[in-house]
């Protein structure tokens, strides 16, 4: 009988590092839904914060995050889908207005 070692289910809970970026600033995030493969970008991507796929309504963490340049704050306000943004839901108001 083969010696089948049982793997210990030792999942390290990295609750801190859910996103590539770990700072406190807002970043430009790149997302891809694992279910429908739809990709999107958001100028309101925060550390350890998901956004929701519009089609599948599952939470997606960004695979890439680029810190925003200061000049970006002068851009006209774009529509920010509050109901899809984990940060907004967490805060209870629009994360852009912090
Ligand atoms: Zn999806
Ligand atoms: Zn938001």
C-alpha cells in the first residue's frame, strides 16, 4: 500500500495582502473576473479592496495596481460605480469623497 501522506491543511491566512499594492493611497487598478474573464480598470482601487464584476456579481481583487499621479486629481469626475466598489460599501459612502 502506498504511503499516502495526508497534507496538512495549513492555509496561511494572508488577510493583509489581498492586493499587490499595500499603501494608503488610491490607485489605478486592473481587474479581471475569473468567472467571465471580463477585464476592467478603475481609478478607485484601494489596498486589499475588491470590486464586483458587473456581470457575475462576484468579488474580484486587482491583479495590478498603479499609484495615481497627482495630476490625476484634476481630471473630471467620472462615474464611479459605488455598488461595485468594496471600499464604498465598507465606508458607506463614496470612496472618492474621502
Ligand atoms: Zn464576471
Ligand atoms: Zn469606491
